[in-house]
């Protein structure tokens, strides 16, 4: 067992003596003392101090660091902290853009009050509320998917009212709760996906919608194989099927389609056009594969 003097620990971790004393006082360290009253720093203590030093440089509070050190799932907590940082960055960016717009505008602060307020509300809060209402990777995907439609200006009363209906929906939406085995399935499948992966999935979906005939022609064999699997007993007993049903039920009972989607079409002209293309692509797809995907309904 290697033990170090405090001077060695300070040099190794890049910390001052006062900082180490403070972290001990805050309960981040549980040091042993020798018979002379000197602290004994073991390898695990040095490891904890290195973790503290890194997280402090990332701007994390002492209370958050303590939670992470004591947690058995540091990755999940770090992901949550990363999401909070991203939210802060988005808010700062929106504030900066509004400040720049204000300086370039000839109107007074009083005259531009409502426009600035709507700009900040419309470009930041709704995106962040998506992550709050749908935490985890599913929320990240929804943020990526819908976020690009939420940068438009709320330039009339209908859009502003629709925006507030969406915010109210997100504030009141029940959290998505899954059985323990489905939670593990979601973690196994989605936790490995980066934000880049999610963006690529969304872009692939958009590409297919933009030219559904080309997509069908290029992926015909894959689509047929997938259709056969979707109609199999194996799929009906799979976690993927149970997750799909749980999401559909959650969306139906929480007003996802009746409130969120309907008002998204009002808030965002680009989203309304996207939905029109999606519906056209879906009709074209069903015309080609209805008997393959839904044989029992024929």
C-alpha cells in the first residue's frame, strides 16, 4: 500500500493545501490519521482528489461532485450534468443573439420587449422542456428531431398561443415509466449511441421522406425482410415490440398527438411541411407494402 505526503499529493493532483482541507471538510474524503495526527493519503484518496480536480475544472459544484463520487453510476450522472451544461450554453447563445438583435435594431427596449421575450421563449425553453419531459436518450432524440423546427420566430398570436399550449403539455406530461427489464433494454440499445449517431438516424429518416421512391427501390430486400420479422411471433415477444407498444400507449394517453403534434404544426411552418411530406411518404409506402406489413388487414 503506497502512502503519500500532502506535499506529494498537492503536486500530483495540482491542488493547494487549502483546497484539500476544504474537500475533506465537505466530506469528499475520509482520510486516516497516524498517531502523530498527520493525514495518511492512500492511492484511493489520491484517485478521489484527481476526480474532484477534474470535475471542478469542468465547473461542477461540490454537492454534485459528492453525489458522483458516492454514486455507483457515474456515467449517468455525468450525462445529466452534460445535458445541463448544454442547456446553459443554448440559453447563453439565445441571449447573445437577442442582445445582438437589440443593438442592431432601431426600436426601443420598451417597444421590443415582447419580441425579445418571445424569441427567448421560443428558441430555448421548448427545447429544454423536451429534455425535461422525456429524460435520457429518448429525450435527446426528440430534441434533435424537433429542435431544428423550433428556431422560427413566433411572429403572430396563433403561434404564441400554440407555443404556450406545448409548454403546458410538456410541463404536465407524466414521466415515461417502463418496467425494469425494458429500462435495461433501452439502456443497452441506446446508451451506446452518441449525439452524432442520433443525428445520423434523423438525417437518414429525412432523406427517406424526401425521396420515398428511391428509398423503397434501394432497400426493397431489407424492407421485405423487416416486414416478415415484424409479423412474426418472435417480434411480438421481443423487448423491441413491448417498447414500441409502451411508447405508443404513452403518447396516446398523454396527448402527444392531439396536443403536442397539432400545436407543433402551428408553431413551426417547416414542421408542418415536414409532416405533409411524411404523410405523403407513408401513403406511398403503404401503397407498395400494405399487404406485406399488414397481411391480416387485407
